[in-house]
């Protein structure tokens, strides 16, 4: 009898742990989205959101993370040598960025049913007219100007508001706000940064501008927040990333064609012809997101929702992790720290979910696939990414780059994604 009672109590305890584990995961995701939204009055972030306790260390993403190996195995220090700049410019010239103007003419054409013909051409590509309606969210010119401005101004305050407590919402002397990512591990800052520049190589402009900085409380730039830095226990001389804080964002639910119970997003779907232009533009951005997350092995977005289905069958009907949307419909890919370095390190844990998500899509943005095809053909992803990273970040030598092993993984994923696109072309190319 005692043995039966002991077993029963053990079972109850295990169920309680699983329940707490799941609740923490869902709560952290909700807190992160809440902290990024602005009240309807438009007066800025809610003071209550800034005071919400950070719970991210208790989520399943933290619990499943493999312990960090020694720094030399995570990446390599860059040698101070010049590299020939042969890269192409990312982004579309002349397109308005998210912050300059809303382009009313384009915005008006997003509403209502599609009247300009098929949304898909050449079998698997979004139509050229549809691509033409999608402006660059954060143009390269805007991002460069933002980096220059952030590097030129002092930080006057640090406060909660960017997820876990190790990250802080910074306000600069000119009023600019940025999320400062200190990172639980050094590879998180590296992953966030390299993911950002890989997106630029692919022409994906949905990531807010990013700049690296080095914490130094002896300098004027950090003097105003010296006490705060000490209370956070940040290491002096640590390299952190600053990403633009974008207000007035809302959550995004995974579109029905991309949920596991669906047949996937492919050119043969009749539903595509019944969607509004705005809905098609959002789906187009989703296909870029899925390509991007597959390449970087970022498990902390759609893949984590897919993983959570074993506890929550309706998780796909709730907001997606680390994905937000502007009032005009532009998706914003935030918090990409799980990409590349960390994502590659725990690849074995998540790979089956990455493939499931990738196989759900057979429609692509042509401009993105063209850049991908070039990286596949030339097999120079490492070189191109290193050139862009070094040219854009004075602290690239300090933060380091992908290890040879991880650079090889990136090239392999580029090749696999290219093969998947060819498979879709063979299957749907005659439609």
C-alpha cells in the first residue's frame, strides 16, 4: 500500500512540474508581447509593462538549451585583414522605409480583393506585381543612418522592457530607444547580429536596425547608467547589441495554410485567389520568414510553437513567438538570438521541426530565391556574410564570427533550401 501511495504522489508531482513548465512558457511569451506594445493613447510603453518581472529563464527554451561550450568553439576571432568588397547591395533602392513615410498609394492598393491577376507566377513565385506592393520595411540607408546616430549619442537610462532582465530598454540623449541585448551567453549576441546581416544578404528587410556596442562605464557614453550596469552585473567591456525599439506593434497568428493540420502553402491552393492583397502580402512575408528561420535554425519562433503542440493543440491559433506586426501590415522579426550560433549548436534537438516547417511552403519571393541561388552557386556564404559584417561593425573583431564548422552548416542549409525550391518547381512549375 505504501508503494502504491508513493508512486501516486510521484505521479502527481511530475504532473505539477509539467504544468508549471508549460505555464511559464506561455506566460513569458505573453509578457514579451505585452512589453512591446504601446497604449492606445500613443504615449509610449506602459509603466506597468516595464515593471513586469522577467520570467524567461524558466521557459522551455532556457530549460532545453545545451550548456555553452568554451568560447573558442563557438566562433573565431577575426583577423584584422582587408577583404575585397564584392557583395551586392541588399534592399530595393528607392523604396520607402517603415519610418520615413507610409506610401499611401501602395497602402490603398493593399485593401480589397485581388484584381491584378494571379498571385503566383512561374509556378512557385509570388507575382511581380505583388512584390512591387511590398515596400522595404527597414531600408539599408535607414539602417546605416540609425547605426550612426546610435553610436554618436550617450545612453541616459536603462530599464526593463526587452524581454529577460539581462536585456534592457535604453534611451539615448536624442530620445532614441533601443533594446540592449547583453545575452545570457556570448553566442546569443553573436547569433542576433549575424542573423541580422544574413537577412540583409538575402534582401529580407523585416529586422529592425542593429548596432554593436561595448560596455565601458569609464566612458562618457555609459556614465549615466553606471549604477544600473553594476546592479545588472554586466561585465565591463562586454559586447552588446542594440536594436531599434519599434512601438505600436501587435501579435501575429500563424496563417491557416501554415498550420500543421493544413496541406501547406502551395500554388495550387484555391484560397489564394480569394484573399485580399493585404493578406497575400502578409503570406509573402511569412514565406521569407520560414526561409530565414530555416537557414539560421532559429527554433524560437514558429518551430517552438510547433514543438508546443504536444501540450497545447491550439498553440498555432495564438500569437507566434518573436514576431510582431505594424499597423500597416509589415511583419517585424524580433529577438533572433537563437539563430545561427545557438541554433546550430542545438540543431539535433530541433531539426525535425525545422524540416516540417520548411516542407509546409512551396511559394517563395523571387528576389529572395535569386539571392539564395547565388549563394548556392558560388558557395561563398561565409565570405559574403563576413564581408558585410566586418564592413558594418567596427566591433566585429571583438565579437568574433562563425566557426568553420558553423559556416559549413550554414552553406549546407543554403544548399538544402535551394534543393527544396527546385523540388517545388518540379512539382508545381506547370501550374
